[in-house]
């Protein structure tokens, strides 16, 4: 029978499914449920910088502070989910589960990232996920300014801890490969593609703007996993839009070491995990893949690159595919 074990950011996972950062992983009971359902690892609900503002620990931030942010956290019950509480929860949960527990941090000012990171490491977290999100608003700031900030944050955190660190990226970056490579060179152990986001909408009757939750784009994640795998020196996890075992298999064929999901578990419950695992196992058995590494990255760009004469020809190929789509031609069935 197929062996689903995988290695992700230096951690050994019994299978490639990770319950991603969400309310499903916010409590000890929730994490124990995830382990029982069969997940390979969990990423804890993120801790947000604004939780410190309420404690009066930060008076000002270079990145601005909107007082209502604390009210939003309070309404969502997140003020009780402070750093001490999370550390105590990590200590407790680590006594009861044997799957890797990855803590998640979402800050703005550079000084808090390493501080949370150190606390979570001391509490016993097996790894850290840096959930980095910026909205570029400034007309004078080039993309490189925002992107360098990612590398700065990672470097500060890596100085503070010895456990593996991943970065969960936003998809709206000018050059995903360039930043991914910079992060990998700065010691990033894994990249998570991609972050969750909110989108603006307009109510034309009330003449008001509002925020709506963006829908994860599975194909966006699949594309970048395939384009980066084996070319940057760190592991990759997909995050977004996984609903079926086939989706997990596609991401691994593209080069992912692990696949994060959560909307599926909100919709179908954690019982969806054994279904995913069974689907992956059956597919591996029917394709004679004994272990994940047998097919990981088989359809990555790196593996296909051998069929191109350098990046120039690859670019020409992608240009041709683009034109083919615009010419209304369909992919040929084999
Ligand atoms: C209710 C809910 C809460 C979430 N909270 C966080 C969070 O605190 N930190 C984070 O990095 N991602 C958070 N996410 C995003 C998920 O981790 C994941 O990246 C995203 O939902 C895309 O994957 P999916 O299509 O499987 O849902 C949240 C998602 C949901 C649905």
C-alpha cells in the first residue's frame, strides 16, 4: 500500500494534508480533532500584531494603526487568543498530539515578528509560518520596497529561532520567482502559496464600499508551485481551493511537499480528511507510486524545462500557449 509520508520544511509529516491556519486550529480541542481525523500537521490560527495594541504594549506603529482593528479582534474573540494564551495552548497540545504544530504570525512592525517567534519556539511549536500581508498604497513606493520587507522580516525571525520557518505569500506580487528565490536564499524553509485576502466591493444602491472575502484560486497556486518547484531552495506548500483528492495529487505533481486546506473542512467537516487520504492512496497504487517522492514534481516546470533549450525557449512556449488561448483553440485530448 502507498506510503503517504512527506517531508515539509524539515518536519516529518505522516501525509501531505495540513489543516491551514483558521479557527479549526485555534484551540487544543480543535487541534486534537484534526489529529484524530488524520491530518499530517496543523497551522495554528495566526496571532495578529493588533492584539498587543490592546495590551498597551505598542503605542505607535510605523505602519499605522486603525483603532477599529482591535474592536474587530475583540468581536471575533481574538483578544483572548493572546501570545500567553497561545503559548500555554501550544505547551498543552504538544503533550497530546504527535503531529507537527506550526504557529502562525501576522504582524506589521518588524520588531514584533521575532518576539512572537521566540515565544512560540519556547512553548514548543515545531515550526513557524509568517503570514505576510501588505496592501501597496503608496504612489512613491516601488514593488521592491514591499518585497524587501518580506526578506527583512524573515531574516529577523531566522536570527531569533532555530525551528523551521515558512512564509505565506500574497499572490499579488510583481515577481513571485524573484522574491521566492530571495527568501529561499535568506534561509526560508518553505513557501506557502498563497495567502487569503479581502476584496473591495461597491453597493451601488447605498453608494458604499465594502469588503468581501476573496475566493482562493486553486490554479494560481498550482501555476506558481509548478513554476518554482526544484528551482528555489526550499519546500513548497499550496494553499487555496483544494476540494478533492485529485487537487492534492495535482499540487504534488506540480512539486508541492504538502497541501494546506480549510474551506473544505468547514464545508464537509474533518471527515473529508480520510476521504482525501483514501483518494491519494488509490491513485498512487493505481499509478505504481509507492512513496510521495515517486511523483512529487513530476510535472513541475523544472522537470519539463529539459524539453526546452533554456528559459528563452520556455518563454516562447508560454507566449505560444497564451496566443493559442486567445485564438480560441482548445487543448488537444490525448
Ligand atoms: C475562517 C477562516 C479563518 C482564517 N484565518 C486565517 C489566519 O488566521 N491566518 C492565515 O494565515 N490564514 C487564515 N485563513 C486562510 C486559510 O489558512 C487558507 O489560506 C485559505 O482559506 C485558502 O485555502 P482554502 O481554499 O482551503 O480555504 C483563514 C481561512 C478561513 C476560512
